[in-house]
């Protein structure tokens, strides 16, 4: 399964500066820890009036997709969300 960057490239879009920097630092973290890195952003700072911006059961599919591409043992998970359902978070952590 292709990731966001691969799909954007195939559609003829170029990554934004923030995408470039995020990938650059993810690679640096990965080199240090020797684990893959997953960033998870919910967009809560851009869309504060929207519902469903926290960690909940609907996030599992995204994490399953992200994990399908991981090749090394272990993963570093960097979250940027306003919190969420502890049961959903526990299920995601167990899956990872």
C-alpha cells in the first residue's frame, strides 16, 4: 500500500516544505533509534470546531495502513492530538 507521499507524487503533486522537513527529521530519528517512525497529526490546531479530532476507534485503520509498510522491529510513534479515548489508544498501541 502506498503512503501519502507516494500517492501525492503519483498525482503530480510535490511535497510541501513542512512535508519535506517532517520526513527529514523522521529519517534522522530513525537513524538514531534504528526503528521506523510514524507521525500522527489530527489537524486539531487548524480545525478547532470540528469533531473527531482526537484518538478514537476510527483511527485504527490508519495505523494498520501505516504499520503495513514497517520493516524493522519496533516503532517510534509521535502523536500530535488533543488526547482521546484511552481504550482506543490502548488498542492501537497493542496493535503496533
